[in-house]
C-alpha cells in the first residue's frame, strides 16, 4: 500500500473539486486531488458558465442585479425551503469568483439571460470556436486544471477514492486505488468530497428517488457519477438530506433537434389521457416541464403541432428562444421535416393526416384527443384560454394543414442534487446537525439550495454553486486548520 500525507485531500475533479483544490493551494496547503476518470471536469464539460451577482461584467452592460434582489428572488422562488446562510454566502462570493476565474485566465463572453424571463446572471465562458453554446465551460475546466497543477496540486487520474478514514469521529484521510490496482492510504487534515451526485446510477435513482432511469427519467448519464462520494459520507455519519433530481424535462426528438425546438414552443400539450394538463408555455421552463411530467400518468406527455406551423417557424423564427436555443435554432428545420416525412421515427415522433389517426399511432383515445384539439382551437379563435389563461400571443391554432406532428415528452434531469447537509462553511453535518470534523463537501453532492425546483430565473446556478462552494470549502478548511 502506498502511503501519503497531505493537508487537504479532494475527491473528484469537477469544478467544485478543482475550486477547492486551488483555494487550498492558494492557502499554501499541500493538496492532492483524486479523480476516477482520465480527465477533469465531469458534467461541467457540457456546461456553459457560472452564476454571478453584481459583477463588473454585468454592470458594464447595464445588466446588473444586486445581491438583495437576487437573494430575495431565490428565497421566494424556493419558498424558503433552503439554507439561507448558504445561499447568502454563495451569492455574496459569486462576483469575486468571476474575477478569481478571470485572474487565472478564464475569458467570459458576457453575462446572459437564459431566456427573457430570467436575470442576466449566466457568465458564459468564451468558447474556443467563438460560438456560444453547450460545452463552452470546458475551456474554464482546462484553465482551472492547469492552474491547480501550477500551484502544486497533485492530480491523481484514474485513481478513484473508495472510502474515508475516520478515527474517533474525525475524518482524517482517504483510501483510494490507482489504475494499476495499487492501494493508497492518504492521510489528510481535511477532506473535500465533490463527486457530482448519482445521476448515472440506475440502482440509486430507483432506491432514493423512485424513478427508473431510461424509462421514467432520462439524465445525461455522465460516466462515473454513481454516488460513491455520498456513500462514503453517509458511512462516516453524514445526514442523508435533500436528495432530488435537477429536473430538465422536454421533448425526445432524437436526431430531429430543430423539430424538437419547434414543438417546444408551447402549442398543444396533452398527457396519456389526451387532455391538457398545464399552460403549454410552461414548456419553455425546463424545470416546470419536468415537474409537470413527473406528475402525469406514466410520466409522459405529447406535444402536438402541424406542418404549417413548422413552416411558419422556419420562415419567421421561433416565437420563444433562449441562449441555448437561439435565433438559429430552426436551421435545418425543413430538412428534418423532409427526413421525418420520408423515414419516420415511430418511437418518439409521429405524423398523421388526421388527429384521430395521430391518436391511434400514439395510443391515445381518438375521440378525446379530437375534442381536446377542438376546444384548444376554439380558444385560439376567440383569444381566450378559459382552462389555463394562456397568453393570447401563444394561442396558435393547429389545423393539421400539411399533417399533424406529435413528439413524446419525458422528464429529464441534468443529474441529481443533494445528499448531505452542509453549513455555510461547507462542513458536512451529522444527524444532529453538528459538523463532522475534517469533512467538507462541495458541488452537486451537497447542493440543496433549490428546494424542489432548479432556479432558471437566475441561470448559471449549478456550476456557479459548484465553483463557489468549492472556494467556500477551501476557506472553511483554512479556518479549521488555523
């Protein structure tokens, strides 16, 4: 067995673990980071940027939002079912964290809204190709990784930690195994666990959250995100707390991405009973959509439109866009429509000449779906949605001209959130809410600041919490070791 002694051991090299390791190194603490993969970043490599409150970037573009505004908004959004001091510590640190990242070489394209209904808190990393979109944050991960190494952090790749060393109630190290099978005993004065939840574990998602991956819930299935860090902390006495999915429900259009965007514009949405169950514009907030889908029979719904609307969206653009699905999100729309008409996609997308035929293909009651469509079109014609008070500008009749299209919608999630309870210094708490000496967590494993719904109104929240909580953990360790 290889033996090591360090000041700080960090488990996992996502944005939270990297931030914790860098902060520890900045405090002249000998630090080692155990990463089970052959690269750093994890799910963050698919992301775009971090939340910032009252930053210089925001102020320079007249998009500033004060701490007070953001804090009140978040607490009201979550109905105060969250740790207020933790939210406060995170939000107050966020502006400094943006500058901290800039100082190490991260370049931000600006501060953006996710959609028109959100604040411009999303500090999106300037991507290498200059085009803002998913995976932009991978550049930030590279910068953070190189900076950690430059500061003296030892990163041990393909070396998963599998247990914590606990003596007399104090966490004092990590047990790991490298790619060659050699056991490692790493003694440490403090340990940070930042393993990213369990969003790729079929077993844990079913056991802890009651939904079966790939059937009832669809996550990003990031390799290796299977709850190892949570199991270690629970074994060490941590309170099991706040487990949930970071819900992001939507259409399952497969390779038909532009059509998926088209049928997410909030036209007609029905469940297995062929009835409307929410104002369709709720589809535009992925959290709202996912929450509603989880509550439907068989956790499924169907978004219905027609070819004439598809063609209007191609000509005029989508009425609703976001930074992820921007003005060019309808590129290839007609090519995808032609491919769909030629080859079909019977598992998740259906086309039919009549609404009754569409219902039969999906497996819905034809009479009920026809009645629902008639009632919806009546609402469009008179400009009043008596059922859900949908905005008149979003009442677009679906006539079936050119053919009806339906796309299956399922609850999805970026992954899981929560698992242990922490205080504002990121100390992991036991079942009596007492800190477990030497044990800290950061990122998704301890992200319990959303209540039951991710806050899209303050975008950049998950990665922002990851980086800031990693820094808070590093600061908390310094207080602990002084």
